[in-house]
């Protein structure tokens, strides 16, 4: 009977934990506009960088539990966008409801635009022309440095925000996905592009681009200096605290080069969830140039000059093919739609005209992709369920008629106390791991016993306490 009870307990627990990071069962608190640092922008000025934090609310009265961290990074071609974008704010809230500490960040925007007049019957057309390809690379690099600084800011305050530093997740849309991928995989100095070193100054942007959002309130010299942008980590919030990025959500993003090529400084390889549509006008799903298909549309439908000075990039399918062909060994889950760009302005699914109302540089089904990402991330999380310090199963009550069984501290790094108010009755204590394997069995004849699990892996462990033939269940979380 005892064996059946233990197995049932573990099965119910497994079902509960399997849905822990997918079901939206918490309310949340938010703290907005926290300054995490300052940094020099593309014109030599200083930008103040901010982030928003969303934290799940729950009844963890002891305040000991930890939560995975998920940072969402907005898109906008490194020229526009905000941490306050509706999609990003919503995703932060939806994952906070699942139990994550979530954060949305601002980062440095803008690049030196070219000094030529670009006319086109299309809004803000001249704003997307950079002085040269290097400006795209440098803008992406600055954003990655800021993302790493924001992450270190949160890691340095992991106790305040109750973050599990071993369970960090990154996700971004469009340019934000470029940033997230760079944060996760650019971790050695050899991966720094020469274009982010000190390079030749650029000419002052043309007056036509003065109204571009990234040039707002900026005054330019006749030439704009382009100094060395510094290390791949930037200098915001240095930290000596180790953390582990478990996975990245790549929402129609890309890499500027093969970030996998030089391997990882440590042996851990973050997993990747990628969503991308082949008809994307902005970021090619395969290798190609930024705005490649949009440039075709504007040239053929608006009589515009094709967009120049954009870098070659490697979209989600190219990244996955690297991983397969070169046997890099990363776990990647691809979700690609089937409609390719037809190179037709008016006719067909994914054509230029069709994308006015159904853009392919976007989600096809936002709720589906959100839920699929949540399921993918949940499979990588080793943080145990939050909020309930002591585990309880509906329909199972404590049979001990006033005898208290307590475990503390809980969670623990290895040692914990088992306190039994039993009037010196003999108790049998069994400790099971998350798969139901018995790892420790002791008899207790005192009211307070110290139990050592320090040699075991982090995770959740189940405790059976038997007194006078009756069993009580509890759980303990080991960091």
C-alpha cells in the first residue's frame, strides 16, 4: 500500500510540475523604468538605458523560492522600437503569469545614415539607408552590449528579484532576436567583428534624415567619429556571479555571422526555439541581406532605388542548417511556415501587396507561438515549482492528528532540518528523487534531525515520513 501511495504521489507531482511553467496561474507585480546603465550612442552622446521587471505574485511566505528569468528584447531594425512595445509588454506579462521573472529592456538605437538624398513614395524611406554596412554591424553590437549589461544588472540583484541564476532565458523579436542570439552565443573576443573596432569617420547624415526618430535632438559634426566600441561584454554592471542561459527564443531573427563556429567558453550550449516565415520581407529566413525582399517590392512597386548598405545575415533556417551540416550539437526547435516570397508585387500569397495586411515579418498566430515557446522553455527549466513551500496534493490530508512535520530551510543548498513534534516516537524517513528512486532511508528517534543531500544534483526531492504506520508527504528543493 505504501509503494502504491509513493508511485501515485510521484505521478501526480510529475503532472503538476510538467505544467508549472506553461499554465498561467499567477498574478504579477511590475516595476517600470529602472535605470540599469548609461552608454555612448552612435553620435558620441550618452543614452540612459532602462528596463521593466514583472514578477509573479504567490503565497511563498518564507520568500525562499527562486524563479527562472526571461528577458524579452524588442525589435525595430536597431533604429526604432521600445521596451514599451505592446507585443513585448504582453509577452512579459504572459510569462510572469507562468512563474517567470520577466524583463523588457531598452538599448541604444540608431546608426549614422548616409549623406545622400533618397526619395521614394514610401514613408521614412531615407531612414533605412546607413552610411555603410559597418553601421548595421555596429548598431547590433551596441545593442548586444546593452543586453548583456541589463542581464548582469538583474543577475547582480538575483536575491532581490528572486532569480534562479542557473535558469536564464532570452527571447527577442526581429532585431531583438539578433540581440538575444548575440548575447547567448558571442562569448569570446575572437568573435568580435573588425567593423566594431575604430574605423574611418563617416560623413554627416543628409539633412533629409534629420526627422528620423533615431536622429531626434542630435547635432552632428561635419564628420562623425567611429571609435572602438569596446569588448563584447560592454562595461555596464560588471559581475562575478555565474549564470547559465538555458535557451533563446528567436522570433524571425538572424545572426550576422556563424556564432557557433568558435564554440562556447563553457560546455553548456543554450537551446534555440526559432519561428520564421519564408516570405519575410525584412529578415531572410535563409542567408541574404537585410530588407532584401522589401527592397525588391519598393523597387518594383514604388519606383524606388533599392535599399543599399545592408549587411548579409543568416536567418533562422540557415542557423539550423549550420547546426545540422556542421554537427554543432545544439538543440534547435524550428517552426517555419510554408509560404515563400513569390517575387510578385500584386499576385499570390506573400506577395508585396498581400503583405500590406498580412506581413510575414510577424507572427502568423501569436498565441500559438507563445504557447509553443513556453512549452519549449519549460522542458529546459530545472528550477522547481515556486510559491508552495510545502507540497500538498488535493484529497490527501496529513494523517498525523496534530503531529507537525517541518523541513527547513526549504529550498536548501544541501543541508536541511527535519523537525518532528512526535513526543519521541520513532519515525522512518525516506527521500526520493524526482523520478521516484529511493536515495536515502533513515530512522529518526529525535525531534530534530539534520539531513544532508549536498552530494545530490539540484532538483526536487520527495520526503516520506512514516510514524506508527502512517505516511506524511513533503518536498524539498535543492539548489
